C-alpha cells in the first residue's frame, strides 16, 4: 500500500470526483428551465463532496478534518435527495438513478468509516 501524500491519493476523494462527473453528465440533458434550479443544486452538492474531503485533509487538526467530512456526508444526503426528485420528474431513468444512489451510498459509508477512524 502506497503512502498517502495528499488528498489526490485518497480513494474517497477519487470516488467523490467521479460522482461529480457522473452528475454533470446526468444533468446535461435536463430541461433548460432547470439550469438554475435542480441542475445547479445537484452540481453544487456533488462538487461539495470531494472539495470538502480535500479541504479537510489539508487542515492541521483531526477535529477540523472530521468537520469537513461531515459536510461532505451531508452533501451526499442532499445529492441523494436531488437524484430521487430528478427521477420523480422523469429527468433521470431508473438505471441512472440506481447507479448514482449506489455510488453515493458507497461514498457515504467510506466517509462514515473515515470519520470513525479520526
């Protein structure tokens, strides 16, 4: 196992970043009137996940790091809700919803485990 030198080495950050890409792709086909609504909310919540992991990693104290991880965890829950709403509005299909929710569930579990270890 390689030593973790910066946040880019963290699997939890890599997964978070890939979720961002998936959300941007998923929201690309949303109705134009949603650009400042659901699209914006979903993208913001998605970007918040790896961003808070990265910012927390560079803090000096574990308590600060833990707080940023809790924010990332909250963003996961927020994004799960947005994905469900997007599905209810028929903006995303069942398979796409299920894939995003599965990845968010995995990310949330990883965040909880990391929080416990700090």
